[in-house]
């Protein structure tokens, strides 16, 4: 079976962003909450969590989970800020 030019380009692109240490979806989802909380707070992302960021660039399913979590955390933060405001 021959690969099309688009398939070859996609494979080359995937290989070019592959790292020595990769995490799978399960590992990513185990750490994605901490990653999202740090992002939302504007805190630096430690090296250990950079693998999550890298995985999210390659995995659409995990990215969807992250985006849903991030949105929920944003709403919770906004709600808390509104509750903390004096009337």
C-alpha cells in the first residue's frame, strides 16, 4: 500500500515533534488538572508538566478534555470572584 503525499507529510510532521519522553493519554489526564490550574493562575509550568502541554498539541481527545476543564475552572473562578465582591 503506497502512502499519499499528504500522509507522508503528516508522518514526517509527527516524527519531527516526537520527544524522547512521551506520555500517553492516561498519564496526561492524570496531570491535566494541575496543568490547567497553573495556566489559569498564570503560574509557571514546571518541566514535569511540559509533557502534558506537548501531549495536548498532539492529541485532540485530551485537548478537548483540557479545554472543558479549563473552561469549568474559569467559570468557578469567576463565580468565586463575583461572590467575594462586596454588594
